[in-house]
């Protein structure tokens, strides 16, 4: 039996198509997912992300414990700032990708993917042993709403933000604020490639805040958006999805995200779980074992998760699609894929993506030509 | 969203509808509103070629949406005599008008049709599931 978010009744009353996702009953779309996608690109969208995990790490040694547990030095974050990072296994495989918010000197909020939240909480608790820090999974007590899109700041202002407003809140920063009378931790983060905010609130306040944001946002073109739009938005923005691009089988370097791994300062290496394996991945003489690339299909059939990437010339398998969808913004099918295999061989380590030519995707038996492009597919104008 | 199910059509278990079974040998085939609601926004349609011979129960095309792809099955045997080019050019017609402008192709029937469901039977098949 899947869990429901505090907004389940709202979704049902809106006529949402509901779907099981990561053990939760979630809205897939409310009407047309393409229209929801375009609303976020052009105006604003309202998302229920209450399935995400909220794990609090607190105590005098909370920063030190997280530095040991994660591939980034979150001890370097100033209070009120956030960082995208990962929890890796000792062999360098990715256990989850996370956003860590430093709420105060001794208090951190770790936001984990729904499917991994319990594992992340357990792993953080194990890795915090011996540190003066406490790990608490408070996912059930929290709801998370996101307002994403170029008009997000106007929508929040219209809903009513107590005090100085949120206009000066920087990207990857967060602070407590009262929005439409609801106490929230408001973060300028998201998963759509647009400006936007994520609002962490008490589960009991979810419905009140949703209704206030929906009403305030309507004149700005805000509409509720489901998981289908969220997936095409993040795909266009080149953002990885755990379970697709990120798994325990890949390292951050395979995914082109080696920059999140902090090995320490020159002459002052730091220790963290997975360091040795990740160092080896970074220093591999022949480049990473695989490489994540963007694909744009020339035809209209859509490369999807799990489809083989092949050479157009002889059909040799050289990779696999991790995510694919018709892109509402580009008007053609796009995909992310790992390229591996000898047919491409060493060149994948040091050749610009657009120089890799002659590939196709095996779409249910037919080889459909694709072009390899640099990620992301879409970048907003700032 | 609620699926409308026109009384006068025949339905396959694979969510195609068939029109014109009673009054002629050329039938029109499309997919049901229920199917389009399950699919979401349709972005690509592949239809059989005009002049091709089809067997009842064969996959003859595909309908692709943001989240999924489905085969289109032909519920009758015969020859494809016309395809809806408008729906190839603008697949969203399948979402906006599945029983009208969103029709897919026409077949001159030669043999037996699949056992088709009545509107009532099709409603029962899809009840409580949308």
C-alpha cells in the first residue's frame, strides 16, 4: 500500500491522474502534462514534493559528521546556504544525490530522494557514530511544496511573505519565512531548470499553503504540475534522476558530476567514505568507464530508459539510454545515455560530445539516428 | 476526467474503437478516450501504410506519449484504405477528439472481425480503473 501525501485530497479534487512512485501515491498530471511543462517554462508551476525525505543532522559535530559521510565539505557552507552533493558507498557508487541545507552552525537539513530516504537516514546515522551529532528522519512530519518558473517570486509575493520578502534570497540559499501565514523554510532551489522556490512546512499546513499559492498564482499563469512535467523539465535541464542516471553502479565521475566531490585542499587531503575509490575513478588513465551524454533524436520516435545505444554503421551496442522523453521545449525527442564499450573506446574520455557521430538508438527493433549533444538541452535566460 | 463511451461503436479489449461495422465494409478505427487518458499527451503516431493487408489482432502502429508508448492493434482483417494524415501531423487531435478528428485509419474488411465489445461491456472493462 502506497503512502499518501498531506495533499492527496487536493490532488483528487483536481482530478489528477495518480501514480505509484517510490512507495508514494503521487500526481502524475492534472490535465495535459505538456501544458504543465510549458507553464513552468513560461510562468510558474506548483508541485507537491512531500514524498521527498527530510533528515535533520544536529549537534556540535554535525558538520564534521556530514563531511565524513558525504563527498562534499558541507562544513564550508555558511548558515542559510545549500549544496548539491552525494552519499557514496565505499566503492564510490552513488547511494543517493542530496541537497544539504545548513540551517545554523549545528543544524543541517538533508533532503533525500523518496525511494532512498530510509536508507540515507540509516547510512547517515551509521556514519555519524563516534561524532557528537544526532540524525533524525522527520520526513513524515514535513510537507514540501515547490513553486517553479520565471514568475515564482511574484507568486510568492502575491501569496504574502511576512517581513522583507524573498526577492533577495540567493540561488541555493534558504531561510525561514512566513508565507501566506504559514511558517516555512523557503529555499531557492529546484529541479526544473527555472528560477523557483521550495517550501518546507509542517504536514498539517500543506493544504492551506497549497490553496493560498494556487489562488495567488493564478493571475500569473501558475498551474499545478505533476511528476510527468517534473521529469521532462529536469531532463531538459540535464539534471540526473536517481535510479536512472545515478545508481550504485556509477560514480559521480561517470555521471559527469565529479565536481561535487571535494578531496580537500592541496597538501591537505580530507577523509570521507568512498575517497579511495573516487580518487581512482578521477585518476583513471583511460578516462571514466562510461560517460553520460545528451542525445537528440532526428526522428519522432522516443528513445526511452533501457533502450540500447548502437552504432548506426553496424549496430554494435555502445551504451544505454537512462532517460528519454519528447521535449516540449525543443519539439523533438531527447535522452540521456551512458556510452560505454570498445566501439567508442578511449575517445569518450576526451572528445567533445558533439564530435561523437554515427550513433542510433534501438527503439523496439528499429535503429533511429541520434545526435550527441552537450548537456543541458535547455538553459534559461538569466 | 471521465471517459465518454459512444453507444454506436464497437470496442476491442486493447482500447480501439471501430465505427461503421453495421452499414458497410469500410470501417474506421481509433483509440478510446480511456486509452488517451492513460497515455497522456500523444506526441507521435505511426500508422499502417495505405494498401497494406492487416489481420485482426495484429499490431499495426504505435502511439507514443510523454511517458509511454503503446501498440495500436487492428481489431478487423482487411486492407488499409485510408489513414488520417491530420493526426500524423498533429497527434494532439487524439487527445482532444479521440472519437472524431482523432480517428486513425480505415480498413476495407475482408474477413471476420475480432469479437468486439459493446459500449456497455467496454465501460465495465474500464470501470474503476481510470
